[in-house]
C-alpha cells in the first residue's frame, strides 16, 4: 500500500454486537417493521402473539468488520503517521466508543420525547432533533388545513408544500420532507377538495403574516385528517 494510504480494521465480536442490538431495541429502531412483517407472514390468528413479540428480539449472531481507510491529502507525513498510529492504537476501543455514543443518543432522545407530541410548539422550535421537526411539520400541516377550511375566499388559501412549512417553522427541509411523505395522501385530498394549486401561493403577503402556529399541544391531538 502506498505511503499516503493506510487501512485500520476493527472487528466487533458477538458480545459487542449484542450490546449494540440491545441499544437498537431500546431506541425502537426497526421494531415496528419487524412486527408488521411477522403479522403479514403469519396472520393475526389468536395464539400467535407470543411469536410476534419475539420477532424483533431474537438472539444476535455474527460479527462485523469495520475498515477505516486513510488517504493523506496534504497533511505533513509526521501528522499523518501520528493519526495512523493513533487509530491503530485505539481500534480496540472503537466498538465501546460506538456503543457509548449510541446509548447517549438514545438517552438524549428519550429525554426529549416527553413525548414530542406533548411539548408546546415553542419548545419544539428550540429542539434540533429530527422528531421535533417532524412534529412541528405535522402541526403546521394541521394549522394550514384549518386555516384553509375557515377561509371563505379561495384566494386566501395556501397550497401545502415544503416551502410553506419551511417558512412557518424554519427547520430542516430534510425532516420536513419526511413528514410530508407521511401525510402526502391527506394533503393531496385536501388540495383536491379545495381546488388548490401551487400557483395559488403567489400572494402579496407571506404565509407567516397570516398563519401562526399555536403553542398548545392539545390543539393537535389525533392525526392529520383531510378536510
């Protein structure tokens, strides 16, 4: 291998993988899909509930190898070698480091989840967690729908899209799109019912001048319903 390239390999053993899988389950990652798949495959007959409950918690086997490739792009040879040797020295601690970081992320997420649906909107605005932005987006969809339904003048109504939500909450567009994808069917039905189109958003006033997101989480109980 060339002097400006190096590879550090880290192997996660079964115990370390098991620890990571425990964290995964505590975070709830993949549990819903595993349960849905089990119900689809096996049906919902009585007596099968125990099998479904175990579907996402089966024992973990196998190992994982992580390869870190270093490519020196302008560092001094001394600094590059220092970092290379440092990673070689620390590779035995990488699995523990990953576990600690993921556990901290899980605990932070659990702390933020009060759950998110019970937090006031102003609190959600101060959160950078993706689920906070998702909940803000969900509330914005409901708020815009209610505004449109209450407006007797069609010219005052707004077409729900990423830009409208972003203007109101000023959060990650990626997480806004995540929420939009979830409720696109309800949004499309809302648009069809009120005959809304994107060019209807060309108005002399901004959406933030007329639509304000309420703080009270109780106003958003339930799910997005087309109106």
